[in-house]
């Protein structure tokens, strides 16, 4: 696959997998904290940053956002793995390996959004 096609597949995969997590942030109604519309939107956008999203939501004073569940090692490790999964298919010309790495990217994106969602929502839901 060409570079453009690989990047398009990765972007579409990320958006399709990330959309449900974004919707969950927009419709969530935590019991113990009043959340403003700006905080809902910020949490939804921050989720695209995976494990780093919890630091972003703290910028809008998101109550109880899971800084206690934030892990530098996890965030750095997932970021490094994501970079490898993004760069490797661009360097490989074998189509089968590119497809395998695209499937791994899809699985990785689920973990990326899942970690971001659970860390942002920690203590709220």
C-alpha cells in the first residue's frame, strides 16, 4: 500500500474506533460531580490523546479526573508502541505485513482509547 493509503486506513480506523468513546464522554452523567458542557467536550477531545488525556482534562478543572490512575510508564509505553505501529508499515513494502500491522493498529487503538477513557473517568462513574 502507498503511504497515503496506509495513513488513510490508520486515520479511518482511529476515528471509527474512537467515536464510541467520544460519544460516551459526551453523554456520561457522573453521580458525584457536576460536569459543565465544556468539561464534557474537553473529555471527549482529550480521549483521542489516550493515556495523556487525563492531563489535558485537568486544564479545564475536570473534577476527580483520574490523575491517581495516571502512569508515566504506561503512557510512554503506549506512545512508543503507537509510533512503531505508525512508522513500521511506511517502511515495509510487503503488503501482507502492512495488513498485519494495520490489524495490530486497530487492536492498539482500542487499548489506547480504553486506557484514556478509564483514566479520565476514574472516580467519576
